[in-house]
C-alpha cells in the first residue's frame, strides 16, 4: 500500500485510492464476468 497515513476528507481520499462508483461497478462487472456493460 502506498499512501498509508493519508489524511483528508473522505470525498478527497476515496477517489485518490480509486473508490469511485465507476471503479467499483467496473470491478464488480469484471469479477462477475459481465460483458459489454
């Protein structure tokens, strides 16, 4: 993990670490094998 100890409001840190709705949906689709979504 790079960035241990980061401190900022959640709305700044979540995107920094890749926790966005788009990334989470894309990862779920990949894990579930959803094509063309």
